[in-house]
């Protein structure tokens, strides 16, 4: 208790300097946490994947669709226990700023493959029956104030025209990793709309009925994923639409890799911030040690061992670092909430993880320890006579 009181008095002896150092620590630790959370949010789709799901797409590019009749052939592959399909719709709700994921799916088979999308049975059946219907995630519905029965108009980009849908259900995620900012519509509605536009001569060349963007394949055993993928791709080898089958995690990582350089830059900046505040903190502790040179010499003259001086410096540095780090961690949560509001639907899953909090605490601990290392070593070796000359 005596040592703690002494450390508190020493830490706030120069209040302005300590307060400025604390402000720097708070900014650095909270910024570090926010940047780490951004990186985690980018990988959120990867973390939410299932090891029992494969994605089959065109071997050329996602922009090349696959024929619908591939479904029956894929379903017959040994090791496959279920199949569904989806098309990216890409509509605009009111303005381009309101971006969110929209998929045209085969509702019964698709929702069977994604049990993490939890929907009331009555709402599910209503969605199945109504081709004009859609289901939306809880967070998406809350953002735009949608409720069951509301009509939503989307302006098509890939599929031209104005498309209207009725909200038949609002799903909730099984856990915090589940994306609750998606919209699902009927694939058959999309196919019928394409046929009508083809008949009217208004559809673009890229718009094709009876084609799908990707197939979602469920397998019995996750360990068989490579073998089943090879079997599926072998079916369509040398065809007009060859396929590439990979695990859902690998599929999601393909999107993340497109922005890998940006993510590396964000991670680098987060560590640079910690290094900068470490340098600032080290300078503060060096100044503190130099100013108290005579005091430490006096302590040694009175018989206190060098280890006591080391404890004083390390204790003071760690105390300041942990106070600043604790405040920085607390500030990270409201910062994250403000950031995700400003970002809109760009990050469907954005939350400060316990790992990030642990890294912030570790960063504060490292800053406090490293900053005191050099001055503590110097002060433990001071000559008593030389040190007492500074008494005047």
C-alpha cells in the first residue's frame, strides 16, 4: 500500500506532463483497438463459414453464370448431401449509399443449408409461397425501419427495371458472427422477370434465365471437401461452362484477398501507433528519471538497494500505461459504435472482440515495460556522489 501511494504521488507530480502522456496513450490504444476491429470485420465473413459447405462457381470468373441443369448432376456426386443456388441481385434501395447484400435464392433448399439464419416457421412458409416476397436480416430491417408486410422497391443494376418485394420475414442470426444485413428474394421471380424482359426485347445480353451465379453444396464429411470438389469439377471438365469448387471459407478468403494490401496497411498503422506512443512514453520516463537523479542517489545513500529504484520507475511507468490503456479500452467501444454508424452497411458484423481487448491491454503493458527499461537500468547504476551533486 505504501508503494502504491508513493507511485501515485510520483506519477502525478508533474500533472500536465502526465495528463498529456495519458491522452496520448488513450488515443493510441483506442486507435489500435479500432483498427484491429476493422480488420476483424473484414474477415467476419470468413469466420462465419461452415466446413460442410462448398461453393461451385465458374472457373473463369464469378461474372460468368452456370446453367441451372448442373444442379441435378452435382447432387448425384458421391459425398454431396444437399444443393442450392444463388444469384447476386445488386439492386439499389433509394440511393447508392444504402448498399447491402441481396441474393436471389431457391428458398427451401437455401435456408436448409443455412440454419444460422433463424426465421419463424410461419414467416418462412409465407416466404416460400410468395414469389414477390423477401426476407431481410434483423439489423437491416432496424436500419431502414422495415417490418413484415412492408413493400420494398429496388432499382436494378444488373437486372434493369424497378423490382418490388414484400417483406415476409425478418431473420435473426444464430450467433454474433451471423450476417444480419442481407436480403433474400426468390430466384424463380428473377428468372421469370428475365424471361419477360427478353420477350419484350428490353434485357441486356448478359441477363439469362435458367442460369445461376453460384451453387452452394452441402457435404457429409468436411474431411472429404477436396475429394468432393474434384469430383464436381471433373463432371464439367472441357464443357462450355467449367466449374471451380472450393470450401466456403476459401471462397470468402478470395474476396478478402482482393483488399489484402489495404488490410496489411491498416495492421501496420495500428502497430506504428503503438510504437510512436512507446517512444513518447520512454521520453517521459527518461525526463522523470533525470529530474529525480538526486532523489534516487539519496535513497541509495540511505541503504535502499538498486532494485527499489528499479521498482519505482517500472511501477510508475506501468501505472501510467495501465491507466491510459484502461481508459483507451473503454473508449474503443463507443468509438466502434460511432464508426459503424458512419460506415452504414459496409461492415455487416462489427464488434470489438475479447482478443482485441486483450491485445490492447498487452500493448499498454509492453509500452509501460519498455518505456521504463532504459531509465531504470541507468538509475540503478548511478554513483551516489555524482547523484548528490544535483541536490542543489
